[in-house]
C-alpha cells in the first residue's frame, strides 16, 4: 500500500493513466475510421466517459503531491469510470438481450452548451446500431471489453484510494 500511496503522488502515475486512455481512444478512432465500424450512440457516450477519465488524469497530473488536487482527480476518475461501466453494461444488454421496447437513442443527446457532435463530428457523431455486434476479440464484443476496462479502472482506483490512508513513514493508517 505504501507503494501505491507514493505512486499516486507522482505525476508519472497520472500520466500513465492518461496514456492508457489515449490508447483506448485511439483504438476507438481506428475502429471507426480505419476499419469503418460506425459508432453507435452508446459508443459515443462510452467514449465521453473515457474522456472523463482522461480529464481526471490531467487534473491529477497538475500537482498530485497536493491532497486536494489528487482527491479531485480521484473523484473525477471514479465518477467517469462508474458512468462508463453503467453505460457499457446497458450497451451489452442492447446487444445480447434485444427488445423492441429497450433501444438506444437514434441520435446522441448532448447539452446545448456542449454539442460535441456538432463541434467534433468525426469523433462524436453516431451512425451505428447499438444492438449490432460488429467486432469481437477473444469472444467478447466491444461493449463487453469496455465493461472489463471500466471495471478494471474501478479496481485500480479502489486500491489507490485505500492506499491514500497509509503513511509512508509508519506503515499505518493515518490522516492523508
């Protein structure tokens, strides 16, 4: 736990998280533009949740040695990972438990103050079908992999949050 406590206070830990998210976002853009797999509405929302984790990583990287900044990053990371997990579980349901009464929206719905699909349509415009499985790897569809990725983020986050309560000096639980 001491290692995670110390590691979370270094900029490299937050930049490593950012690097992982850049890899996942880059993969999503490769699937969309390189392999011509159209993203659906849920894919775009899951992409935004990933961007939330990237924002959290940038926030934490500002000054991770300061508890207020580190905790703000941890909270943003947690919120984004939970939302991403919820969205990807819902998306898996659309793919493997289809119902005419439970479908995703036809168009992405962003707030008027942040119409991402209008500002950056090549990244945030949806034109795929949420219920269609267009790609699998090791028997898992994209949303199933996203469940694993977001859940993995939450496990890593939980370990790092617990580590915040362990001091490097005495190896005991202390106030942060």
